[in-house]
C-alpha cells in the first residue's frame, strides 16, 4: 500500500495523483486533520468535492460541514468517518473499480 504523508497544502498534487490512480491500488493518506483537509480541498476532482476556508470544511456532495479541528470525510458510496484534533489517516481502496467503493478509514 502506498502511503502519502500530508504536511502542507502542497501535498495536494500527490493526493490528486493517488486519487486518479487508486482504481488499481490501495492508497493510505496521513496527516493532521487540518493539513489533510486543506490539501484535499485543493483537488478539483469530480468524485470528491471538498472546499474549505480558514474556519470550515464542507463536503459539497452531502452538504456536511464541520469545524476544521474535526475532519470529516464522506464518499458517494456512503462510507464516512471523522477524527478530532489528531493525526488523521484514511485509506482509499480502488480495486473494486469505483474510487470510493472500498473502505474509507480515518483513525484518530
């Protein structure tokens, strides 16, 4: 499994590449809740629509909004999880042919 560590907003390019390629593999993404959310928010991806500003993270797919210190991620397949004020990691499993068909894990 490939692991991507998110330390800043600049990591969004690595995450974007992983999301594009994850149909054939499992990708684990780690980082603090805020940096991970900010990096993902910078990705323009049709299957994952997240936007953030300094105070809020919104999942545009479900209209779910939380504060930055509680990172919540929800995928179209219905998997969701959250972590609060901690190192955050989640796994994207694309081997079933759907970007979010596998387990989505966030470990607090």
